[in-house]
């Protein structure tokens, strides 16, 4: 039986290798199967390499933000002849990527920990952002780690502005919904609308124009001087991985 089976396999091989039509059909079919298997195995390898890939992307993102900031400052610092008036503006901000190793959203005063510290030049008071928006401010620093005061902290106030109208106010969390912050001190003569973007104002620690979120609810009480605005954060803090 095994001799017969071996001879059958040899015959099949001879047919495939000596006939173009049968050979093309066989190799096309086998290539499809092999390609499917390779795709599956590559997917498994990619899954276990996600940490390294994310780290690489975070570092690339930090580098690109550095270059974008330099180009923006270069344009702003140029006169009508194109000469740079103040080269120090080109290095106004430095960007360093870090992985979030601990994070909380369930308390009134939330903090997160990142895996970079004094060894990478971090100091208390520095701004922390993500690709999606503002995150918080560095509070404590050790050699290799830093504790960050999250935007989801009832004592944290961030200077912000409505991007459409350019009116300034203050963003502060009320300790309730980790997706929503309050946007205060927008006067009643302004006409904010649901969907308006809220960004950092450039005052205090954050660079200008960092996304905070979008207006989710607009309320104006009778005789109130300011609107009650609720802003949906652009960054979901429960899914925060890299900053």
C-alpha cells in the first residue's frame, strides 16, 4: 500500500512538473494556501511585536512634532525678506516620547506614571500631550520615571480657547465623567455651538493649539454671565498608552 501511495505521489509530481496547465493550477492553488498560512503567522508575529512597533511610532511622532514646531516657529519668526529674526524660537519646544505604565481615571484626583524621567531631561511642570490631545503636567520626577497630574484632576485648570471664535476660557474637570470636562468663563455674547473645537491657548505650560476636545453641550442660564459648556475630551484617558 505504501509503495503504491509513493508511486501515486511520484506520478502526480511528474504530471504537475511536465504539463504547463496542471502545473499552473497546482502552484497557483498551493501559493494561495501558503500565502494564507504566511499571512496568519505574520499576524501572530505582529501581535507580539505591537509594543516595539508602538514605541517606534511614538518616537517618530515626537520627532515629527519637533520638526513641525520648528517649521511653524521659523515661519512666524521670518520677516518679509525671509530672514530669521530670532533663532531661539526654533528650539522653543523639545518632544520626548514615553510609555504610560500606570494610569487612573476613577478618582477625583487622578495621576499617571510614564517611563521617562530625569535621564531624558524631564522636569516638574512640563506639559504632557498625546497624539490626540492634552494629557496633563509633570508633577514628580525620578531618574527613570515621572508622575503626571492628569487633566482628570479636579484641581487642574487649563487655559483654553474656542478655535472658531478665538474666545478664551478655562477647562476643568468636575470629577464625574472621565470623558467630559467643563469649559468655563465663555461670556454670554459669544455664540458657541456643539462640535466647536476647544484647544489650548498657548498660555501657561501647553503650546498653543493642542487639542482638548469638542463642545458636547451648550447651556446658558437666565441672567448668567457665562455659558455652562461641556467638552468631550479628544483623548480617551482609559486607552492612553503613549505620550
